[in-house]
C-alpha cells in the first residue's frame, strides 16, 4: 500500500494533521488523526494489502477490527492511501 504523495503528516502538540500540499480530489481538506491514525499512515507502506494493515493496527492497539476496516476503507475511498 502507498500513501498519497499529495499529503504530509504533521504533529502539533499532541495532535496529528494530514495536510495537503497541493490540491487533491478532496480539495485542500485537512484531516485530523489520533495516534492510531498517525501510526496507520506511517505504517501503510510496510504492507501489501489493506487486510494486513488492519491486522497490524488491531494487534498493536487492541481496537475493534470493524472500526479499523471502516477507517482504512474511508482512506482508500478518499485516495489518501492507495
């Protein structure tokens, strides 16, 4: 999996922001991530498919698999990860 080259992740204090540095299909929309979302963004290139990425996040943080699958699906739909 790959991160979109149109975004950069920035940490400000304790929050993470996914900031576009050029116009995307989402316009210039900024996304706010928690620590888990930031880890997902930073780790996605280590996995070949979304299922492996989901399992990594679920195993590491003990979160509900359906929630992570939905989040990954949304990121794929927005072309933030491809």
